C-alpha cells in the first residue's frame, strides 16, 4: 500500500520495455558535471547500455563527453526520450517541451511526480514512465526474458 496511486499507471512494463529498448537519444534535464548527483550516475549508466545522452542544464554545460544545451529547444537533432531530473513542481514545463520538440517519450525519475504533466504528455501520444529509474528497470528486462 506504499505505492502512490497516480504513479502506478506510469510504470507499465510494456511501456518501460519499449522506452528502454527502442530509443537511443536521451536528453537528461538537470544533468551537470556534479558526479554526486543521481542524474550523473544514471547518465553514465545510460551511456554504458548504448544510449546517447544529451545534457540539458541552465549553463549549457557539457557532461560525460557530450555537449550540453540550455534548453530542450536548443538541441539541433531529434531526441527520443526526455529524462527529467528536476523537482516535481518543475517537471511539467519539461514534459510540455518534450511534446513540443517531438520526443517519443518522457521519463520522470524517482520522486519526480506530476500526474497532470504525465497525462498531458501521454495525451499527446508520448510514452510516459514516472516514479522509477532506468537503472532500476534495466535489470528487470534481463530477468523477464
């Protein structure tokens, strides 16, 4: 009974599988060179499993060998997934921007919960995962099959 009811619909194993296996370019909102932050560790993991990460932060700082951008709109190529490492009260703007740039999916990280934003992205046709992490979900893919 610890699960939050507005999160569970956004942890669909089929959607998680699709996002993890059929995407390659992940814009990571909130990624900086601070290697003690979760975004840094998760981005390194995404690189190790073959994803291209695109740092998005206010300074446009490059991270993990990839050039950075100040906004999602500044990225000059297609993005598959917008992975949001910002507070829940800031997540909605990035989910909306993901729709605007034509991303295929939005991933709201552990403790980043905005059911309204997730609903808007899903209504726009994007796959949406919320309240979990690729580092948690990736090993489950191997275990499941």
